[in-house]
C-alpha cells in the first residue's frame, strides 16, 4: 500500500484522498436563509446521521480551500440556527451540479437550478420539493475543526421534522429502490443506489463461531475469500465432519458416473448450481480423472458457489470434505 502523511502533502491532495477513499457519501442538499431572508441552496457530501434520540445529523460546510473564506450556507446556519436537508435522487443530479456553483451572496440557487421550494412546517428555510426525503433541522452545536483553508465546520443539528414522499414507501418501510438516491465519490464520480448496486445483508441473529474457530484448511484456503469465510464463521456451531463423511461415503458408493446428468463441473459451477457441480465432480472422481489436491480445490469452489446462493449447510459440507484427510477417505471408499 502507498502511505501518505497529511502533514507532508498539500491540502488539495489530502482533500482528494478523503473524497476518493471515504465514499460513497450521502449528499445533503442544504437550504438556508441569511439574516435578510434571502435563500441559499447548496449540496454538501461531508454529511451523515448520528443517533435517533434525538435524531441528529451533521453537515460540514468547509472553508474555501483557495482563500479560507466561509461558505454562505455555513454563515446562514451559524447566524439563524436553521436549515433543511433534501436527499438527492438520480433525477436531480444535473440540477444539484448547477446548484453547487459558487454564486454571489443573495443569489437564489432555487431559481438558478430550477428547484421548487417546499414550505417547511417548523423552520423558516424551505426544502426541495423534487426530493423524496426532506428533513427540517435546528442547530445544536457548531465545532470549527481548524479555521484554516479547507478546514471543516461541524454543524450538529437536531431533526425536528421529516417529510417523505408517499411513493418512497413499500408498505410501512422506505424502499431504497424507490428513493433512487445518488452518492458522491472522488473527483467527478458519483454512484447510484439502485439496480445491481443494491443488495441485502441481514444482521446476524446470533454470535458466530468466528474466524479463529474455522478449521485451518478452510481458514487458509486459496479459493475462499474473506466474505466467504465470514459467512462460514457466522454459523452458530461447527458441523460434525464425521457425520458428513459417513453420509458422503454412502452417496459416493451409490453414484454411477454413466448415469450422472451433470457432466461438466465448470459449466454447473458457472451457472451457480453447486449441487449439480458436486455430482459432476463425484462422477469424475469415481472415474479417477482427478488427483486429490484437484478434488480439494473443486470442493472449495463448490463451497464458494453455495455460499453465494446462501446454501450455508451445503457450503459447510463441501468445505469440511475438502480437507485432505476427508478427500483421501472418500477416494479410498470409491
């Protein structure tokens, strides 16, 4: 890995490192009013949520890197103590890019970017009507992280009202596919939280056995990835390898290679059919077409595919039977 001491590099370089590595970042489209009641609208990606009782968010409008002057949004929030945050959907990306321009104080970015003002119920600044998710916020604390060009200002605020578009819900839950939000990456890159970019990962309902409890041949596998191992390590108890060996030995004895429909291990594996891949492997095994190390590797590939399709029990069987001793015992029984 390359290592960088931020004290040894210019601020723009450090800024680019942060933006590229701390990503994707949600975008806060912040609406505020100055002391004279003039509107301001600007997007910030130094933004996130912290706690729910009370609901708290933090947005960080940094001092300008070129001359250290404060952003209009920061001055408005500091002076009035109120603002709104509107989430950014994919349908809004060109408009938020336009709103990010550094306009003169007093210029209404709602007008410049073509956004519609959504009246707030509690605070004075409006939200953005085109957004599927809008929150009204009141400033709790301001923390200046340095007071230098490029330094941040942590504007810690309480959410006092939520507004969520009806179409964002599936039942009583907000559906990320319906929000279609975008997030900020480094340089000119963004990402879209929809389609194949979305996946579900349920939280464990129990404490897993952990990596250290995995058998050594599994933990040190050249096939299985960290994600694969974590799924195995998340199981509650280690399966009984002796029981599996007895059952597999019986299955092996009952296999006639000429009657196995799955004839291509690689094809079945590519199709995500771990069970059929194992049948093809067993047929080749009984023909004597594979050496034991090759069988071990193929069993671990079966493990990997089974894990990718959430077939945890079968994945554990393949993983445990990929041990050299188990392969030798099964081979001797054929």
